[in-house]
């Protein structure tokens, strides 16, 4: 029976299964953890399914394994002959189809991706890449092919009738580029997309709330959600970070929120990236909100913000039952809860906080995004709009005109 096991000496996972009557063990570099076990088990399930229907190709899944030689097939030979001279196979036959190589590429990269990223990449490949590029040899896909592919993406319409955004198209084409870069390096052909430029992405449009609107919302929102909104408005936490916040990640002694996990698609995962791992300083207003929340839900769940069953808040439920009704009641423009994060950033900047400190609170690796995204909101809030310099010049001109 196929199983995911762990090597006692290294504490790393390996796959233990039978194929064509032979017991096979394939080792990974993944340490034993719940997340990694789930990932390797997913791979094992897929292998078992392909073995059952007779389409499993050992070399596609384990191109570096010595075991592949005893199970060689025409398809696996394509993968196994990377960089090797083979007089029985023509040069052209050494190159796999795009749909064959992409499976190898996915397996090799899944180890470094969050589950949400794995699912997004799988969806992107199945929906957009394989139908168009799948039947082609990796070395035969040209820059012109990819440009035509990208042009067709601009005409694609989603279920709601809207076109794909430039950001989404760049993500899809970026996946193609990454796959072909690896294939070109592995199989020794020129990378056709080396100078492919990205589509220009329009500047992010944000709609932060003013401090007056924030205070009105906090006064009006139902009491059991007031601490949640307070924390969101005055910490800049992302939705998944706030929804997945656990009591163990609140350092009451140092007055910090430790951002270590995020709640995504009904499960706890690693944060968006390494830069998102951070410590947020707890202000007095946030401290009071957390104390009040603790009085309401502590002992009910490991999560700070939770429903009656102890599970984290459901974004859709929050938006439909609390957020949108609140905005409509106050006659405010309906917008995404993510604007609470933008509100925190603009209020911090307006109050004169150090930009580097703000960047750390938000999980940005530099201050560049602060001035790129939020710059237009700062003059109105701080009155630092050039008038100080104009007044300086005017004063000097007046002094210059005064006769001695």
C-alpha cells in the first residue's frame, strides 16, 4: 500500500509505493510537518490515480531518480535524456511537449509555494496554458506564439463579463515565461521570452476612509464587531491576517501583534511572503479593543475573532451582513474591507509617523510603495502641499524689498 513515510535519521518525507510489481521509494527534501505531509500525500494520490488508469510515467514525476530507467517508456525517455547523447533518439525527440514538462515543473516548484499559490497555478495552467500551448514542443514555442496568446487573453471574458486585468494577464504569461526559462535551461535551447516585457499595470486605486468616517463607523457598527473594525482600521492588517489571528500571537507584555499566519480558503497558511512576517505595535485604542474582544471570546476559540462556533470569521458573511449594510446606513461609498488597511496607512502618514516604521507595520520591505500608493492623500491631510515653500520664498522676497 502506498504511504508517505519519514526517514528517522533526517526527519524528511519520502514516498513508498509499488509500481509494476516493484517497491519504489522516492525521497523529498521536505521536513515532516502537517503542511508538508498534506502536500506529499496529494502527490501520492495523483500518482496512485495515474497508476490505476495506466498513464503513470515515472520519469515525469522523478526525472532524477535512478529507478526511472527500469520503467522507461517513450514519454519518459524524453525527460530522462536531458543533456545526454542518445544515438537511438533524434535531437527533436529529446524535447517534451509543453503539457508533459509543465507537470514536472509543478512538482518541482510546489515545495516552495503556499497551498493557495499551488491551487492558483494549477488553475492557471489548466484553464489558460494547456488548451493553447499544451500540444506544442517546448522548444517550438516562439515569442510570437506567446504574444498571440497574450493578445487573446485580453479578449477573454470572465463569468461576470469583465475582461482580465493587466495584472492577471501578467501573472498568466509570467507562468509561461517561468516554465520556458526552466525548459530552455534544462534542454539547451534559446529562451524565446528573454526580452518579453510585461503589460503596464494601472496605478492602484484606493479609497481610504477619513478619520471622521472611521469614528462614525466605530460608533455605529454592532458592538460585537467593534473590536474587529478597530483592529483592522488601526493596525493595517490584511483580511486573512486579522481573520486568522490567534491569541497565542498577541504579546501582551511587549504590546505587539505577531503576524505569523493567515486564514485563506478555509485553512491556516503561511503569510503572503516572508516580508509579511512582522510585529505590529499595539496602540492604546487597539489594546482596549483586544481587551474587550478577550472578554467576549477568550476561551471560546484559539482565534481572536470568531463566530459562535469558534471558527474564524467568514469574509463573505462579514461583508454581506455587517460591512456593506454599515456603509449604506452611513451613506458611504461601498468598498472592499481591504480599504481599512489603506486607511491605516494614510492616517499614519498624515499623523507624521516615520515612513520606515509604517512600512514595517504594513509588512512592506521598503518605503517605496508608501509613496507610490498613498502620496496623493498626504497633502490634504497634513497640509504639506508646497505652501510652506511658497511662504518661505514670499517672506524672503518681502525682506529683499525692504529698503536698508
